[in-house]
């Protein structure tokens, strides 16, 4: 997943945009955007355990 941070100007004023591949999320401040990125990266790097499939007994 590509994560990019860029400043943007909208009719609401100066904002910060985090792009996640093709999905974009806008924030009021750079600090909010960077906090979002930090949380997202921590979650992506966290260990993810997949449930084991139970094998049915054939007989």
C-alpha cells in the first residue's frame, strides 16, 4: 500500500491529504494527517493471525 501526504487547497482553505493507493482522506492539519499515517502504519505492521481451518473428519 502506498501512503502519501500532500498539502491541498480547497474552498474550505488549506488542508492535508493522505492518499492510500486510490483512496484519499483529508485532514485540517498536518499533525492530524501524520498521526493518522502513524496509526495506519502501526496497524499494517502489526502481526495478523489468521484462524486455522478445522479439517472435518472423513470416515
